[in-house]
C-alpha cells in the first residue's frame, strides 16, 4: 500500500524548497535529479479508469518500469492506493508480470484477464523533472519528491508543479507534521488529484465539476470512532472536491456545495463532540472558512435569486434595475475574496491540522475512549431521537413566524437532516429516504424565508455604501420585508408532511 501526501506549490517557489533548511536538517543534504517520461495506458472505453485503476510505463535512467495503482482512498491530500511495480523490456505494459506480482488472492488480478492486453492504447503522457530527498523525522522515514513538468494529451497540456511526501516507514502523521513545517515558509495547497486524474481530465476535456455530498462508507459493526472518521472524511471530500470550482469558475453551485460541506463538517463535529471534542483552535478556523464562503454565497443568492422576485412587478422593476449592478459587483468581490481564502496558507494549514487530528483519534480511543468505542448504531439511534424531539419543540415557531425562532428551527432541521444523511446506511433505505426528503422540503421553505432576512441585512449594508441608490434600495428592502409574512404557508404544509412519517427503522 502506497501512502503519500500531495501538495501543490508555485513554480517560483521551487528553489526555496530545494534550499529549505528543514530538508538540510533532516536529510543528508543530497538530492537525486531525474528526467522522467511516463506513458499511461487504458482502453478506448476507459475500462481501467472505470474500475479506479491506473497503468503506466515510466522511463527511469534508460530502463522501463511499469506500475499499476488501484483502489484505496484519498482524504485530505493523503493518497493511499494499492501499488504493483516492476521492470519491463520496452515502453509497453507486460500484464503477465503484473499478475505474478499481485498473486492469486487479489480481486484486481481479474481486471487484467481477457483481451485487455490487446485493447490497451496510450492515452496520455507525463513529462517531469524530479528532485528527490530521503528525509527522516524521528521514527518517520519520508521520501520527498518535487515534480515540475506537464501532463500531455494530443495538443492539450496541463502544467504540473507539486510535492509528494511518501511514507516509507512510520506514521502518516509525520507527513502532515513535515508539510506544516514547510508551510511556515512556502505557500502550499493540498491536492487530491493525481497525475493520472489530470491526464484523464485532459482526455475528456472536462472542466471543473460540482460535487455533492456522498454518504459516508460506514464499516459493518462500526464503532463511534470509525463512524466519526468516516463522516468527517465525507465532509472533507465534499469541501475539497469543490475547491477548484470556487477558485477557477463562477459557477454558483460550486460555492454552494463547498459551503454545504463546511456546514456538514461543523454539524458533524458538534454531533461527536461528547465523544471526541475538536480542538478550539480548529473550530475557530472552520468558522473562519464558513464565514468566507457564506458571505460570498449570500451575495450570489441575493443577486441571482432573491432580487428576481421583483422582476415581474412593473412598479418594482425600475428599482431592481437601479441596484442590480452594485449588487453584482459586491457578489463578484465576495466570490474573489472566497477564492483567495482557499488559495491562502491559512486554509491549507486548517486542512493539515484537521487531518492530523483525525489520525490522532485512535490513540485517544486507546487511552480514555469508552465513548469512542461505543457501537455506532446505538449512538446514531440516540442522536436521531434527540434531534427529532428538538424539532418537535421548535416547530411552534411556524405559527408565530418570528424570524429568530424560525432561524433556530432551520438550524435544528439541518442538524436532523445531516445526521440522517450521515447514518443513512444504518437504516432501511425507503424510510430514511422519505425522512430526508421531507426534511429537505422543510429546509427549502425555511431557506427561502431566511434568504429574505439575509437580503435585508445585505441591502442595509449596500445602502450605506451607495447613497445615490438609497431610494431604490429602501424600496427593495421594504418590498422583500413585506413578503416575509407570506412565507409560512408552504412551511406549515412541509412540516405536516414530515410529522406524518414514521421514524426510520434500523437495517438488518
């Protein structure tokens, strides 16, 4: 099993890395330099890619080495994959040799059977200059690699400039510790994308994609510790999967899904707080990230959603047109600020520290971890019951229509829905799906009401900065405020639909 941490850096910082005192202090100071050419193979219908496998043949010092990587996982920049590697005679895979290395017990061996050898073709190439150091931090032996070059497919190319920290022996926490130390002097970004994935993206010419939350993979008979790790990993995956969309596109859904990922993460940390409280410093930094994304999302919702309520009203249209441009400018600036936050060392430091803390949790379980050792099923059942009771208590806010009480109801509803989503594989699919659907419908109604409240706050801010549009801003604020009193009918219906559902039943 290969375990490595991948980080991106600007090519202008490569020499700073080569001369970094941390490398000099923890290695023999000698680096090896290589020019590497790798060809990646697959079939015309991407049979290997569809099975989460990659096959390459790389030229190293005049010899050819074939490597197959398959399965495993990527979380917080930490890549863990099965790997088989050995020499071949030419720049073409020899599947028979791979099968011998795999042995008879692995499921991956079957992937190489049949006519795969005849169907293989070169899909893309990777050319890099590589500097490599052997580093030792205490009991951890780490191979540090700096790769600079490109991934190429036909006339298309994508630049590569990255660090790989591969664990040779010791603990993966050593990789995070070393990365955090480098980050003190060199701006870095965690990366979940391998060179192979870059190559496949070139083949398909796919741009940035929006990724929604995926249910955590909960092991059978999981403990609270295992459930906590899986749930938080799922949240981090959603956050990181949408980074590039926030940074490199103007797609509002990328920002929305990344913000949802942060909200799910905060909800998960509160959910498991009694078993393993997250360090206060990390909680504070996650709040900073949520604020950066939330501010941008609020302005985008105002610009593209809430203000459109005025578009069909002739009397209001003049005022809408008067404030559209100032609102769009605020939205673009907030989006830019959110992207800069994700490019900052502060964001990378947050991810590194959070992932390192997750790796420390098993040690906590060994010391005082009765709570972490509990069966996850019982923990989930108690959590979902408690959330349901809190919802029932706060549902009185629907009749009153008070904004603060409706906000508390919305938060309680989100916690209840996120918990059901986190633990849904522990319950019978039909029942839990209906519960999540009903809660989502209620959240949509509460969300529309909340959008009006947020619009009032943002427009008040805009009014202070654009006195020339004060009359139109005041009109729009009043118009939207008047609509708030008519937003509870749909909510009452959604609440009744949720109350009618029986509680979800455990699976098995």
